[in-house]
C-alpha cells in the first residue's frame, strides 16, 4: 500500500498552495476542505498545476478508463497514479476527468437531490405542482441512478391531469468502453389514458466520450412491458420491445449542467408500434447546494387508446437542493 503525505495538497498555476482534504473532482471543479475556512474551496481544475491525494480514489480517465489508487504530482501539470493494478506514471492532468474519494461508509457513496415547482393562476383557479427527485450511487464497477418525477395539474373547468414516472437504472462497468445495463420503470400519463406501464429492461452499452465536461453513451437491448389503460375498449396487455438509447451529460465549471436522454422503442410483438421517450434537464448551481432547474419531458406512442393523444409533454421549472 502506497502512503502519501499527511494532507492533500494542491498547487495552482500561480504558485499558491492549498493544504487540506480534497472531497472530489467533477464537472471541471476541485472541491477542497481546509482548516482555514468553514466553507469548501471550489477550484477550477484547469488552474491546478500539481495534485497529491492522501486517500484512495476512484479515478475516471479521459476515454472512460476507471481505476482506483492514490495520486501524486512530482512534475508540473503531471500526476502519477499508484494502484494495485499497476502504476501509471507521469500522466497529464488533463487526462483525469473525475475523482471521487473511496469512502468506507456505503452511505457516503450516494448522492441525492430534490426540486419543487408550483404555479398558481387566478383564471379558472389553475394550479400545478411538480416534484422531482433522484438518488445516485457510484463505486469502482457499479453505477446506479434512480429518478422520480410527479406532476399534478388542476383547474375548475377540466378534469385534473396527472403524470408520474419512476426509473431505476443500474450499470455494471465491464471495461474502458463497455457496460451492462438493467432498469425497472413505471409511467402513468392521464393524457394518454395510461394508468400504468411497468417496464423491465436489459441490455448493453458503450461509452462514446468521457471528459471533464462531457459524458456521452449509447445502449441497446430488450424491454418488457405490462400496460394498464383507463380506456375500457383497450384491454391491458403485455409486449416486448427493442430499445435503443442515447444519453449525454454536459458539465460546466460555472455551475451549468445539462442532462438529456432519448429512448426509441420499436415493438417486437405488436405490429408497427413505435414509442419514443425524451428527457431534457438543465440546472444551474446556486450557493449552499441549491440550484434552479428547467425540465422537459416528451412521450410518444403511435398506438394509444382510441380517445387518447399519441403524445404528451411537460415543461417545468423549479428550485432544488442536492446533498451528500
């Protein structure tokens, strides 16, 4: 086991040195806790000249390679990773896209967020509430992401509109580029007379890009559905689909984050049926772990119940808080 100095150290391009505990590197930002302040220091990763970390880290390299080990800079703009898999000497700092301290407590490997938006209009007593939340887990080989979204809209002259989606996705990293993926999902949309769609998905995917500011990937496999409808003329049914998914995450050091996913579902058991799901979330970080958010969701089904719409979409805004 390789033991580094007593404290993590960062040397900036201007020669300033910070000593303390690095909590992680993500989205082009180094988060560091020091004895000089009660608040964490946020340092632009591009301004870092030397970096030495005392604790074992999960390191994601540009190109997708994942490795656990200790980091020490002996030359400017370079770092050596000491790992049981072997030493990676004199690596360019730009090649590191993500660093997370490997924590002894499993609880500390989770990240979570919640945001709420509410609209009230005097005309027709129009009221709309949207709540979104999520939990993510990361370690050396496993990635888990669970999201929940709920919308309730009511006004005096029409029936209430409701929409709920839950998605739990698990990835097992196989190599630098490849991973296995499985997920469970639930979707309910009153606009499409869909009381509930329960889905189980299994497939494989590939990371196309993995840098400080961009994650890009695709996956494909099979999706199995159990669907219940509010339309008495459309019986409940089961179906099997092929799925093709593409997703992109963009992170900027100024606090801007973009997350978008496109899912395409051609049916294998129902003739000519095609479904499309699309998600777009844009967040801007505020102090004290708060953020503002703009979200858009779109769902298309070319074979809905007789009196339902083929597509449904929502556009919402909110204020949220992320923790751990």
